[in-house]
């Protein structure tokens, strides 16, 4: 089943179960429209641009360096909001299922989130993730990729009402405004440091299937072979 099919099935299940009351669903849709109107995705890093170099601790306090990983092969980076977002969890599960084919093409998979160590470990455990989950305290790496944006006071109250205390999840001291949150984004970086694939969508219910990376990775492999 394609990733989008899984996401749509989850959305429909939530609507049918009554676990997502209509007023809350309407406010979530409003938040999506707000992010689209903010044009933050237009400011995100694009294919053909040079990717920032970054080094972050993973959930096991091991330093992961993007430059070192690129020395071995292409790098697949997924920015996600956290374990509190079911859509992000479903995407990470799909990424893990595709990891074997991605690694067979010489690439490394990592994920990046602003959430703290405990919640990153929870993400890995509950989603059975075998790739590094990197901890981007304060969203500095997300900002370098152009993905960090600010939640409005109205959206902060919405997240609070849904039981998502981002101040605790992300290790922030408080809900001091403006509160940053990364847009979900997916990148494939070639060994030359140039972004070969980029996908950012403010509508977090719409996400590309990991298999979209396969032909891009194959193209990079052919290019490396010609250059050798």
C-alpha cells in the first residue's frame, strides 16, 4: 500500500470513529490553510541548491555528521514534527520499510526532529525505526533548510487542547511566543552536497511515497559510475 493510501485511510478512520470532532477537524484544516497562505514552503531549500552541513546527536547521544555520511553515499533526510503527530509516525514507518531498498542503492537514511531525547527514543521504539533520529534542539537545522516556521497563538491553543504540549516534547522552557515548529520535509542529498530531491508540503496529510526516491538514487548511481 502506498504511503498516501495509508494516510487517507487513517484520516477516514478518525472521521468515522468520532475521535476527531468536527469543530477540531475544522480547526486543523484551518491550520493547514494558514500554513499554505504563509508561503513557508516557498522559502524551503529546493532541488539543485546546496544543502547545509550539520551534525546533531541522535536519540542515543551519538553524534551524527552529515558530511561524514555523505562521504559514504547519498543522504536521505526526513524532517518530522514528532511522535505526537500520527501522520509523521506513519511516514516514518513507511521510510523504515523502504530503508532496505534505499540502502541497497548506497544511501543512508536519517530523520530530524525538534523533540527531545526521550520522545525521540519513543519514536524509534514505537515505530520500530532502525535509522538515526537526530535531535534538532531549537530547530536550527530545520531553519537552515528553510523549514522552521512559527505557530500562531490560535494554533498553540489548538495543540494544547489536543494534549500536545510542545514545550515539553521539544524541551522548550515554556510556550513563549513565537513557538517554532518545522514543516514536514523530505530531502535527498547527493555526495556533492547538492539537493537531488526535495518535497515540502504545508498540508501534512499529503506525503510522497518513499519509492519516489528510487529513480533519483538510480540516476545518482549512474552519474557516479560515468564519472569514475
